[in-house]
C-alpha cells in the first residue's frame, strides 16, 4: 500500500504544470479578456463619437453586459453540468465569437444595447466553464500555482486589451478595431477546439431520472459560500479602483500617468506570482491571503493620498501584489472545496457573488465620492479590506481546512 502511494506521489510530482493543454487554456483565457477589456475601454468613446450617445447611455451599455452576466451566472454551473464541459465550452465560445462579429453590423445605439445585453450571457457561461476545464490540466500538488497563472492571464488581458484598443483607434476606425478584436476571439476559439476536455460521470447519489424542477443545489454551491462572501467584499473594495482610479487621477491632473497604473499593477502581480503559488501549495492559503490583504489595504491608503504620479504608481505596486494575489487564492480555495462534479456550480457561485460585489461597489463608491471625496472613499475601502481580513479568519481560516485533493 505504501509502495502504491509512493508511486502515485511520484507520478503527481512528475506531471508538469506547463503542459500543452494548460498553455492552450492560458492563451484562450488571455485572448478572451483582451477582447473584454478592449471593448470596455473603447465602447464609451464609440458611443459618444460614432453613435451620438450621452455619457449616461455609455454607462448603460457597460452595465447591461454586466447585468446579463450576473443574471445568468447562478445558472452557469447547472448549464455546464447538464451539457458537459466540452459542449458548454465550444457552444458558448462559438456564440461569443458570433456576437463579437455582430458589432460590425451595429448602426444605432439601440442595436448596440441589445447586442451588449445578449453578449453578456455567453461571456458568463464561458468564464464559468473555463475554470473547471483548466483545473483538469493542473497537477494536484500545484493547484495554487497553476490557478495563479491562469488568473494572471486575465490580468494581462486587462493590460493589453485597453492598450491595443486605444492604440488602434488613433490610426483607424472603430469598425476596423471591432474586426480585429473579432479575429482575436476567433483565435481564442481555435484554442478551445484543440483542447481534449475531460468529462466526469455524475456522482452515485445523483438521480438518473430527468429533474422536473430546479432546486437550490442546482444554482448555489453552499460549500463555497463563505469564501465567496469574502470575495464579494474584496470585489466591493476593488471596484473603487476599476471604476474611479482614472477619474481620481484626472481630478489630480495625473490622467497621463493613469495609463501606466495597470501596467505597474500587472508587473507587480507577475513579479510575485512564482513564489505566491508555491507558498499556497506548500504552506496553505492563509500564508498568502493574510499578507495579501495587508498589501491591498496599504495600496488603498497610499492611493488616497495621491498628489503625484509616483504615489499613484507606488499604490499600484501594493495593490498588484495584494489584490493580484488574493483573487487567484480565493478562486483556488473555492474549487478545492468541492468534488469535480460540482466544480461548475462552485465557480458560478463564486463569480456570481464576486460580480455582485463589483456592481454594488461601483454604485456605492460613486455615492461616497459624490457626498464626501476620493480620499475618504479610498480610506474607507482600506478599512473594509482590514475588516474582511478578520472575517476571513473567523469564517474561513478557523473553520474546516481547505481540501488539497479533488474528491
């Protein structure tokens, strides 16, 4: 028995992290989020300049995508379970690509709003199924490290997407940009098609007869609710960065420096990624999560006192190390809490609460800035992050430990 265990451990250790399938998953995710963040950065400009819309209408276009994504998110796990990972990945991927090309046919604001709303559905399903798919290609003993690199591909999309989009529209039309970005989604879809996606049978307790109704267990994975609620609070605080860091920089006459904020963020995250994942796997999630909370809070305090570009970029270093490490660790904890058959449900629950945190945070941050100021808002977010650290300790860290093997 001991010899068999030793052979299994040796086989796990010999399995490489950087295998072909894992690299394809990273590329697929990178291209998906290059498209997502590129569109996020140029759509307001497109609406104002080409469609003659207002700032409110530009905000509505961005919100509709998020609303449809949040609306379908709780059901994404059920869709993945019923259709299987392979069909969900390829079906949602194909529809996402087709809707990407549909932007070339838009001739009015209303047609854009309809496309944005419908496009969000396929984005939600695609981002849900991508996680259990890549999870199958990561060695068990390197889950923290592997998921960290996977999330890093998302953050790289956040850097390269706006950079590509804002550069292209300086030299050509929006339609040319939309065509280029559609090709990007096509390349990502090719990566999907080349993956040998694994399917797992339903658990023995599952009823073989078709279900007549949908229960809570089909929508929510209860086991991941504690870490998902922590993710909601983290997203709530992080929304102050995604929604208002550019506006804050502009108010301080630092708009030109704001373009480098997310690049510094990405570089900081990449710099710590190799050892963050290894610490997670060897010493447990809390060894990474506690210092990440503190780094995130320090970054928010620094940005609240922004008066020159160096302060802005210094805050990006701490936020990149902090939030950039928190998100992959929390996501890895979510997938390690459940069996393979429930991965889709776990991820849809996790992302649903995370998306709600971002959406609610954007609204509340706007109100805080309107009634008080930017400094008060960012200091409040820093306090919230510290409170969330203690909630994590009480509700997650001191409870049942995270499982480190898939059931």
